[in-house]
C-alpha cells in the first residue's frame, strides 16, 4: 500500500490489517475442471481467411473498404495467439465466416450442455464427488443456446444430480455471479454440493467479418464444485458483485429478432462493442473494485498471491494489475490463459484459476475477478485451507 493510500485510510478511520476480523462464507471450491474442443484455430489461419473475405468484399465495393488483418496486429491488440473452437471449417470459409454446427434432435444432449457436462465431470472427479451428490447446478454463461428447458436442468439430468438447476446470464461476469449464488445457497443450507458451470460457445455469436473483433473469441467450458469448507480446498472468504448499465458491450440477439425482417440478421445480433470506450471505463472500475475487496479483508494488494483476472485482453489485465499493485504484476501474480484460449467470456478467469492454483501453499490468498458487459463485475476472495 502506498503512503498516500495509508494516509487516506487513517483519515477515514479505517481499521489496520491486524485489527480486521477474519471473514469467511464457510464454503469452498473443492474441485475444478476445464474442457475445450480439439480444434485449434491460429492467428495465421484466421488472417488468411479474413483477408480473403476482405479482398472479395472490397472488390464488390464495400464502403468503407475493409482493412486486412495480420497475426502481429492481433497479438499487439489482444495478446491472443490461438484459440479452441467448436468448428473452424465454417469460420475459415470466406463465403460463410461462421462455425458449422448441425442441429440436434430434442432427445440428444445439446451442444452447450455437452460442453458443460464434460467440464462438470472433470470438476466432480477433482472434488471426489459424483453426480448423484450434487443438489444444485447453476449454469452461468454469457449466451444460452436456448431459453428453455434451462441448460442447467439438462446438465442436471445428464449427470444424475438432484435438487435444482437454473441458468444465469450476466455477460462476462456470469461465472462470478453464479459462484455468488451457489456460495449463498451452500452457506444457507439450501444446498450441500453445488456445481457452477460456464459453457461458452463464443464462436457462435462472434462477428468473424469484423476486423477489430474477428480474432477475439474461443470456445471452452469450466466447472467448479462448491461445498462446505474442508482442508486443502479453496475457502471462499467473500464474493462481491455489482452492475451498472452500459451499451458499450452488447449483443441484441433474441427471440424477437424475427419480428422485424429488415434487421433480423443485422450485425448487432452478434457481439459488438465500443472497444476504446470499454478500455477507458473498465480499467479504473475493475482496479478500484478489486482493491476495495482486498482492503475490506485487511489485506494489502501484494498479500494476494495470485489474481485470476478476466481473460479478455492482455493489455487491459496488465494495466489493471499495475493499478492494484502499484507496479507491474509478475506472470505468477496474474497468470494468463488468453494467449492459448482466446477470450472465453465468463469462463476465462475460472479457467485461469483451474490451471494456475495447484502450486500455491496452504494459507495463500487468491482473488478471481471478471468484468464485462452490463457493465458488470464480480470478485471472489479465497484462501487455501
């Protein structure tokens, strides 16, 4: 903590770290699992297809002309080098620029539920649990394949779980909001073994024809098992979440699309954003929110061994971490999976947690945070038991 920050705390009469009583929900993440499709889509492949699309569109008189893309531009703009995707044949077709995914009959597991079940199976194995022990499934995801039956209920049925399943969507903060709901349920005794799952098929609603965003997204699913705290698990000390309306990140796809044929297939029915505005808004908002959460527990920012930040943009994460710590974060303090997964929306921070927590010793603190459309933000402060 800087001297100025310390003086400000004194002025407000805040408690010193030593005098803040330990707060906990008494719950923990006891297992986590990640699953992704086998198909890897590199920046080089993506640019070949996009540039061919751009040349054809420009030859047909596109106004304004579409600028071509390069792998170097993508890495500089985002930090992304590759991503997993449900299908890349359709995306790499300049005439289609969209994944090829066949509809499935109602008696088969849906694509999004299949993503979820694969991740849940790994999380349950890590927790030493089986599906029959689960009594709450919360599917937190930025986009749903359908409105009903809930994807969570389909997952519940597929794994043989009991109790309740429901869907929750809050843009890129969906997973952290789902963690808050599941934690509250276990804490209150309404559930004993909850599963939070975020199956993100981001390739399905990405605009692969838009240069500033054609490289952003990848597909993956992550699941977390939440129970009463036990030794060796990641005890959840507290969860925070908030939202504030903004149209700077938006997707207007919905069941009313067909009511206006003139706009039914418009670009706004896919992901779009005011990138520069988002950058300016979210960096200070996320840094302040995370720092406040840490401070509320009487901890200094550098007492958090690891920050698992939302994996949307490497430059953004570096600036947020630097604002929190007062210096650049090391790769260990703020690990990234963005370079290999791409932006997986609400799944990203939880994937970073799953892949980068095993090396931390008992007593270590960690914070998982996600932020995005809404605007919305959620943070989960944990300590290894």
